[in-house]
């Protein structure tokens, strides 16, 4: 999701090689990856889906010989071979599969060969050639720039709330401003965080006045 920070790591024996990375999200020292939504890092077509004791996987073909692998997730039922996805569209959520710590296994491939991953147009420090003298690999905190674009907000037909949807990117939600008619007290309600093509909607409480609505982008 836009602006979120995830820790990238790798190790000897990583599949298909050390250019694959494991991505974890932390709150302090606590791993909060489990259940976090997984979004397409670029637009493309789902080329393979599957499942085993390590969870589900979704492979996306982005054209020009480029693919991405997303593994150890709980995929959405709609993610089947041939599904066309846009950048930031939700494809599943991070799973938890014993004995592994929750994480997203992510690989960028060119002509079916894993390559050093590039985020936000910069090659990351975590890759096959970065092995240190002690046998370990560097870790790196990566900030997502998979931000929403092409966002459109709408007022609900009954005039009791609003919604927002974006054509690409992930991490947007609607904010609705409401008014209690008898006390004239304003308050806000927020919809869920969503990715591309999904709708974030919120409504004022029954009998309350709808004033306006806007949307906000997720922050770190």
C-alpha cells in the first residue's frame, strides 16, 4: 500500500535464487504482516495460480518478458489464470503458514530468470550478489510508491454518504463529513483502505445530514 514500509531480506537457498526477497511489515518489533493486503506491483495478466502447504501463489505476466511472483498469500477467489490486473489491484493477503513467520515472498523475473528487484526505479541492496563476509545478506526497508492515481469520488444516490475509486495504485479511502441535526455537531466517518478498482464507501448515520466528502491517501 502507498507509503507503507516493508523490510526486505534474502538468504542462501532462496527460491528460485537469492534475488527473491521476503517482505515483512513491522510495528516496532512486532511482525504485523499477517492479513496485510497484497497488491499488484504493476499491471499485467495472471499467468499462474496455485496452492500448497506454503499457501497460495499468484504469478503475473507484465509483458516484454517481465513477470512477478507473489507467494505465501491467501489469494482472492477472482485471481485465476488469464485475469487482467492493474497496478495496485488487490490479489490477496499475506498468510501465516507454520513454521514460517508471516511474510510475502516476492520475485521480479526477466525472461523467466530472477533478477535484482527494482522498487521505485531503484535497484535494491538485497540481491544475489550482496552476500557479506559472514555469509548473511543485507536487509533494507523499502517504502512503497504504489500510490493511487485516477481517483474519482461520488455522492451516494440517496445523498447519505460518498465513495471513491481509483484506476491504479493502492491505499485510498473516503472520508465523509456529517452533521447531527438536533445538536448541530459535525463528525466524520471513513471507509476502508482499498486498492485499484475497489470502492471505499462511507455513510452518515441514519437521520443525520450529509455535508461533503473527500478522500485521503495512506501514510507510513
